[in-house]
């Protein structure tokens, strides 16, 4: 099974159409909604954890793109700016998924984008503001 | 200082440094050396132990002299990027403090405030060479007639820029938890309710004052790594308090000694002075400091080999006990070994820990300082007067 977290951005003109349910119906994919910002006539955003076969996943993503949605891996929207990070560790107690963690040997703060659920708590908990999240 | 089997002087060690023969190790490396060879042998072999710390340190700031404008102004009020600096020093001098918040910041009116920019960030921007908007107001005198002055400057336009931090490098500090039912936003970071996390802020075994617990080599004139340049200990820090409970190894079991530091801001780098924003609390400045500990004798070798497992601090409740003031009630004593392991056990509960102090950068500082001394680019500064200690007051 293949599991991946993706960010789906809806253009304003299709935000009122039912689309993602087709991932389940037509492509046999399971998804878990981690975050959603959907308003009428405005660009919408969905963060999904999608699970299925790799082939179905790729076909599903292709379908979404054909419908005019933008699809990106979550790791593209959440970044640890290593120019700014001082590796203090103030973020690690808040990260609910353990995506941000301290490496015991190097004592560096590491970020595992695959574990991130896009909650954005780290953004303001980081004193040098090194976590950059673009989920608007 | 009699009764030591090894005795070295500052002058002897400095001679070795000049000849490129000094043996220098970091405080981490020293632990193993003393464990393996004993303190006497370690003192014979090792000349200097380097330490490091990199943490948000309030009670930091810089004196700036911006020269005279034409016409001249007696700057009574001064702003740098809309952050107010204290202008009541002299006509063209001001002091920018690390915790001053930019004017117009909503503060905590939208709780918790984000505090994006303040004095700490101004200092970081200055050392980075970024353009800063300087604004000053005066009331006009016969010799200083101008009332307003505004100019975009960089640190190169300043006649003088001196980092002068009244209290740095705290020897030990509280571990903070929150026993209340709501999340709180403190200078110790965000603390989740019902002891959801425990925050601490020292570099433990690498921290300067843990490696010389009775301040036998640290005092006024000690040359140090400060913000990436060579600086000095200027005085004992504010709130310096040697009279606290100590372990058998002499290490205080709670906040104790502090130092005031001074150095040329123009020589410093933004890698080691970083502005900090604390959600719901305010702004501060991460300061990088490293102090070389001369191994004058086996006693100093022993001190400089202290390890996290033997350094303890107290856990306090920042939800109710700390804010109300007065005597704090320790919820328990934990070692830095436990704190650095990722969790502590308190009242039967396992609590995840998070540092505010960067051990990674502290280690880098100890290595940079080691490198400077090995190259002969950094000589030990013999203190003119040691920090007051419980020993010296007897």
C-alpha cells in the first residue's frame, strides 16, 4: 500500500463541485482529511492523507489535475528554513506527530515532512521563525 | 591554591598558545579524558577546555553612537526600524535593548501576540549589515538645534557599536512546566496544560559556568567568544547569586552565577546573534557565548569534566506558582541527562522535554573557540577580579 500526504488547491470556480469523493468511488483510494479551508467562490485548500495502490494513487492525482485542481506533496508546503533554524528544539514539544524531532547524536532539529500533518503549531512556536508553512 | 599536584599559570598557558603547542579540548571531550586518565593526568595533558552556550538571553543590548547630523541634534528619543532605543545617554548615543518590541505591535491584545520584530532583531539586522531606518527626535538647544532626524543606515555608518549585555550565560536555570488547565505562553516557551511538556534552557555539560562552578578562573577581563568575535567578561552579571544550594561537585542546583559581557558588535556575525520571538511573551536575542577554562590544576580539570548526569535543576510550575511571585516551590529535581533524553518523570507522569538552548550551536561554539586557541589567534585573558563566589566571601 502507498500512503502520501498531499495538498489540493481548488480554483474558485470549482470549489462548489463534489470532486474528491471520486478518489474513493473511482480509484479505490482511502483518504483522511487533515485540514480543509473551503469557502464559497474562493480558492479552497484540502490536506489529505491518501492511501491505496501506487497505480491508483497516480491515476487519482491525474484525475484531480484534469479537473483543474493543483496537487502537491505536503512537503512542498511545509519547510524548515535551515538558514534560520538554530536547532534549539523549542518546537519539538508541540509537534503532535513527531515530524520535528531532535537527533540525539548531532543535536540538530530534523524535520520529517512525511510525518507532518500541516497543523502549523510550529510556525509561531519557533522563536527564530524558521518553519515556513504555505497552507492558505 | 597550595596542595595541587599540577600547577600552571595563565602566562605559561598563553606562551604555549603562542607557540601553537597548547592542548585544547571541548568540555564534552574533557569528560572522557578525566574519566579515563584521572584529574591529575588530565591536568598535565590539557591546557584549556572550551565551553559554549547559545540561547535566548534577555538582558542583552548594544550601545550605538550614530555620529552627528547636520544640523546637529540632541537625540532624546531614538528608533531603529521603529524599535525604540534609550536615548537618554548622550546627544548621539543610544542603547538598544533586546526585549524592546517594535512600536505599533499589537502586543498581547490579540492573544497570544506574535511579536515579530524587536530589539533582538535590530541587533541581528545590524550585524548582518542590513539597512536600518534610524529616526531621532530632540527638543532643540543652542548647540543642537535640530528637532528631527531620519536616515537609513547600516552598521558601517555607526561610529561605535558595542554589545553590552548586563546578564548572560546563567549558571543553571529553571525547568518550566504548567500545572494549570490552559496553555500558557512564557519566556520559557509555550507550556501545555497539565504538565504537557517541560522546557529547559542551558547547554548543560557544555555551559561555561557549569565548568567552573566556583568562578575560580572567570572574572572581569576574561576573554570570551561573544557573538562570533572576541569579547570580554565586563562584570558579574545582574542577579549573580553564588549563595545557592550546590551538589558535591560544586555545581549549583538552581539559577546562580551570571556574567555581564562586552564586545565590538562590528566584529560579530548574525550566525551567533539571532533575534527571537516568543509567542505571547515578546522578543529577545539568542546570544552565542563560549568561555575557555584554563586547566591551572587538577581541581580545574575535575570541574571542567562535569557531565549532564551530575548537573541538576529544579522544576517549577509557571502556570500558577511562578507568576504569583515569592518563594518558588520546586516540584522536583531533574538532571540534564534526563532532560536531554527527551522526557522526565515527575509525579508519576512522563513529560516530554524541549530545550530553548541550542546544544548543536553550543557545541559548534566550543569547537570554534578550540580552533582559535589552537591557531594562536585567541589568548587567555587573566581576570582582574574574579566573580564573587561563596568561597571568596568567606
